[in-house]
C-alpha cells in the first residue's frame, strides 16, 4: 500500500483499528459519566463518520453472515422479474 506521496506504508491490522474505535468509545463513556455532553456529541459524530468505525461495521457484518445457510432474511435466492 502507498500513501498520497507514493511512499510505501503498512496497512493497519483489524486489531489496531478496533483498538482505535474502542478508545473513542471509552472516551465517550467517560465524558458522559462526567456530564460533558457537548464533547460526547462531538466524539459521537467523529466516531460515526470515521472510516475505522465503518470498516469495523462492514467487517463484523461480513464475518457474522459467513456460514449462513440462507442468502437473505426471507430465504429467497433471487428475484424473478
């Protein structure tokens, strides 16, 4: 993988990404316990819009659906026109 300058860089692991997301979640919890709701709101927005959280959501959805016996929630394999 290369960065925007064309230099080679290492891809982050899923564990690193999960740790980054968990760190933000931990800050959100701590600040909500302290009553700092404006900072909580800003961090929640940051978390929802982060590429790391989106990556983990897709990773979890793909991992959880792996091995399922039906292709959809209704069990239909394809739609006929």
